[in-house]
C-alpha cells in the first residue's frame, strides 16, 4: 500500500564506550572496562524496581541549580542591556527626525 517514505530515519547506532563509562561515573557505579558490561550494569539499574538505583548525585543537582541561577542572572542582564540599546536607538531616531523636520521648515510653523 502506498509508497515508502523517501527519507528513511537513520539506522540505530549504539552509544560509544565512552558514553557508557560516563553514565556509570555520573550515577556512581563502579567503572567497567568493557562496553557490554557497562551497558548491562546500566540496563539492570534502569530496569530495577528500586527507583533509587539511578538517582542523580547531589553534587550534580547542586551544579545544575547554580548553572540555572547564572543563566537567569545573565538573561536579566541581557534583557536590560537590550532595552537600553533600544531606547538609545529610539532617541537617536527621534533626534534625526527633529533635525530633518527643522531643515524642511516643519518645526518653524508652530509659532
């Protein structure tokens, strides 16, 4: 029935050994020297009924909160700077417009 999609999704590629090593380190498991062993440890922890098996360590959660706060502060500063630049552009635009009006005699009619 019908035509197959022209652009098929790319075939699945398993993660690298470095990825599994980093995940083991991140979740506080013992490092494994073989990719399949590392993957097995992570899958067992993921499938375990114990929800505590893959708990993110406190230092990582603390780092996340610090980064979120830095981002919030930087965003506020960037918005403030953008607002100031917009206001400056408006003042310059109004100044140029008044100058053009004065040169064309428009400003002198109000007497």
